[in-house]
């Protein structure tokens, strides 16, 4: 099963090296990893999606926790939480096919962020399956030139932040 | 107080009660070496950076203090890598201070530049690159704290060359503020209660002692637990010494070259108390069949060790200096009942021990390596510090030396580093000048860092170096004999090396044993001779370490040898 972990780390040089080094050395099965600043300037938050059984998941948490730069890990799978990913999709779009693409974009509540004579760039945020579904439709009907996805980020519902969980 | 970065390092070393550093100078650490010179700080100059890091490791293992090593940038730092990995695998507290090229040159493939932080990330507990002199006092404070607390380990502090010379208003921090590092002492008492309940139910309990007991200096509590429960005890390689070898409940080492009794007891037990162990593959054999009949209780300070290799039914996470006394508190009121409960089990395990003790074939014309170890063990009465290198002799020492005291056996267990022994012995002797330090080493391993004989002579470290000279890379040859059809691919070390002359050339006394009748006299002479001594002991080429559990086999599937086959 998949687990989504919120990993709070020191915002210092070398921290990502320590984390990615550990993941590769221990051969952990990581599906996605997304990092960014937080409400505290000295803290970076990394969202990691781990694939594996309970034992593997426990090892990932325990080994990551051993890193001196890792301040806190909370498993957002266990609590009510919001999961989002952002994707930018460059799709083939001629004058004839534009309107169909616009229809699809509206159905998915996505946004068109760039248009030119041959392509359109679509921005979509949502959970993984929604992005997968849009990509599927666009790929089959129009052809995708390239995709970039951020990897999942997640936030718990309710007032308690990950650092206090 | 205003001083240079280099002086700040010296001050920090003093603040950490470091009395000696091991190292080798070079371009990037010139300023630091100048400060060492001016402060007249005790520094042991080895002949190779690898010698320095193993010496710092041996010092740390023998004394329990943090070992400190200094090397220059690039090749100097890279030469530390094997030693850092060795310390990491065995959880040895070490601080390595390396020079780095100047800040403005970092990342430009400058002369003698290597990204030692990147290189050592997977083999350190933590590491730093210091580019600003004002970070130096905090980083050193953290480095020593991280190295010695919790599960100990090596920390690398890489310092850019210009930082050594830059001025800083030095103030050593009083305390460490690390948001992500809170080493655990006391764990959850409820877990201790649960373990106690399990102990009461067990019919065939077994205590399995690991290196954690030696590292945490908790041997006394362990000994009391063993005495109060009456349970039989086995040890990993790293756990040897935590219980006296002749303790009536002690069955010896478990695992690939473990005793028959220890391996059988592990296979048959119904409760296994792993104390400061990490269930290494050399211990478990076929993992799925390891202690298959047992509930496993795992005591460790590192939560990540739980369920890493062996599934634990119960876990006790915390310092052994907390958990062992806490368990003892409960056990001691019902000590008599425990002993009654395990009476028939104890008889069973002692019968295994009686029926199939460790044996070896001897020959009146040959100097058997096992006999040498037994002789040394008698001469020293198990006192002093025993150091080994890696290979057959290492396993024989584990099997045949009568260890009495914790921290008396220094060996590269996890990484299995050939070349470790000689420099580690020097470090141990440096830390414990009044103790007898004896190194057992093969003719292969001694050559890997034989340059350090010169260090032994220069500092007059009175280490006794016993070379088991069988003219072969014994352990690898044993595997070739057993599993590769006897095709000895590049394991013959036959040559013209004269170890007595080598010793003498380095300024060390050299002695030789070629016949069994010379053994006693020469060993006694070696131990009585002041200063470092090398003894070239010529042992037979083909001797197997037995028993042996082939890699990936079940623990009770031992090749016994001798009259068994």
C-alpha cells in the first residue's frame, strides 16, 4: 500500500543529498518526492510517497528519522488529509482541435496557460488519478508532447499541523 | 576571544576533553597543523591516512571516548573512507576533521579537491562542510555530541582551507540545539512489563548479546540479568567480552562460525532476547528459518534496527543502561522461579556444549593457529586488549580466546576490513598505555597496512603483533575449497616476504615460530619484550574454520568437521 509522509527537515545545504542518499542506499521504493519552503524559514517540507508493506513503511520512517536534519515525520495516510499534485501538460493543438481540448479542460476544471499555433499548455491540479485521467484522454485524442508533474503534496485537515502530530 | 578557525578547533578539542588526535598533514590543513604545533597538542602521525582513521577507531573502542582523526583534502580525506565505513558499521564514535579546498575553489575540480561530504554521506552518522568560520564552534560541538550519544557513529567535519585562517570570536556553545536529533535514554516502561510477562511464559529462553552491550558499557547489568534469570546466553562477534567466556550459562558465539550449542539453542529456543544486536546475516543464516520457533524480543537504542532484518514480537527501544536495570528490577524478585523454569532447557543446551565442543585437529609437527590463541589466552588470563584483523584468525580468536572483560576485543565486525588490525591496535595502545595490547593478524591483512609498524616503532607502542603466516588468504581459500572446487584463484600469498626482517627494518623486534616446540618460549619472550614485537608464526596452509554454516543455510545445518564427517 501507499503511504504519504510529511517530512519536516532543516532548511540547510546538503539535506536533500542526505535524504536521497538514504533512500537509494536502503533501496526504498519511493514513488514521488516533493520539497519546498514552509511557514518557517528554517524548515523545508518534503512530501514522500512510499510504496510497500507496513514493515517497509516503518523502515522508511525509522531510517529517515535517524537523519540529524530530519525534524519530524508524520504519516498523512493515517489522518484525514488533502492530497494534490500539479501537472503542466503540453498537448498538440491545431485550430481544428482546439475547441475539443477546451471542452475537456473545462470538464476537468483545468486551466489553459499557453496557446500557440501548434500546441496548448494545460495546468491541472488535483489528485493523482484525476491527472492520470486527463493525460489519458489528451494522449489518445490529441497527442501529448511533454508532461511535467510536481509529485504529490499533502496537508492534514483540521487545526493540528504536521509538526505537532 | 578572537582567534583563527584552526585555533578554534584546538580549543574545541580541549573542551571535548580530547587528549590525542591521529592524522596526516597536507596542503589544505597546513594552518590546522600549525595550530597543533603551536598548541603542542598531542598528535600521532601515522604513515597513511587509513592507518590514522583505524587508529582513532581502535582508540575509541578501547577507551569508550570519541576518536579524532585529521586528514587533508582530496586524497587525504578519501583515504579515510574505509576507516569511516568500518566505524559506521560497528557504531564507533569518531570525529574526522578534513581539510577542503578554499571556499572560492570548491566545485571547480581544484587541486586536491574531492566532495568528501558527498562521498561519506552513506557511511556517516552525520557530516558537515564548514564554509563560514563562525559556524565552526557550533559544528564541532554538534559533531562530538552526535558521534558519542544515542547509537554512536562517525561524523565528518569538512573545513574549507580559508576557514582555518579566518578570525572568529570564539565561544564554545554550552549546549547543542538540534531540532532533529534527540537521542533516547529511557523508553516505554510498559514494554519492559510485557517482556517480563513473556519471560515467565518461556520454557526455552535464550539471551543473545550484541555489540550494543560493549558500546553502552552495560555489561554489568547484563551479567546480573544472566545470573538472576539463569537463562543460557549466546553472543555475536561484537558481543564477546560482555560475559566472561567461562560463565556456566555462556554457549559462545552464534552464527556462521558459531558453536554447535549456540546455533542449536537459537534454532530450538522459544524466546530470544536480542540485546543490542542487529541480526546481521552472518548471525542469522537463512533469515526465514532464524529462531523460527521463538518469540523475538529486541532491545536496542536505535528504533530503525527493529524489524530491519528479523521481525520482533516485542521491542524495547532505549538505552540498555535504562532497559536492563528496569527489567532486572522485576526479575530479581522471582529469580528462583526463573531458574526452576529453565532447568531442563539448561540441561539440554549444556549437553550440546558437552557433546560437541569446539575442536580442531592437531598435529605434533604443526603450529595450529587455534593452539596459539589458546596459549596466548592462558598467558594473558583473558586480560588486556585483543585486536584482530579479518579472516580465519579473527574467527578463531572469537572461538578460542577466553575473553573476560567488555571492550577487550577490537575487531572489524560489520565491514570486515582487512588492514584494520595493526593501526587499530596502535590506537588502542595509545589510549590504554598500561594495558597489554595483542594483535592477531594474517599474513594477508598485515601487509595491507604494514607501514604502521614504523608508527609502532616511532612511538614505541608496545603492541605484540602475532602474524598467522599460512602463506595464503585463508578465509577466501577456505570458501574456494568448499564452494569453488578447490580452484585457488589468487589466494596464494607465497612469496619471499620475511616478516622478521620487515619488522626489523621498521624498528620493531622480530621473532619467529616455525615448530610447535618453539611456541611457548617465543610467545613468552614476545610478551616479555618491551616495545613493539612482531612474531611470524608459521601455521599450516590448509585449516578450516569450523563449524561453518554455509551462507544462506539454516543455523543448525553446520559443517562440523573433525570426526563428525
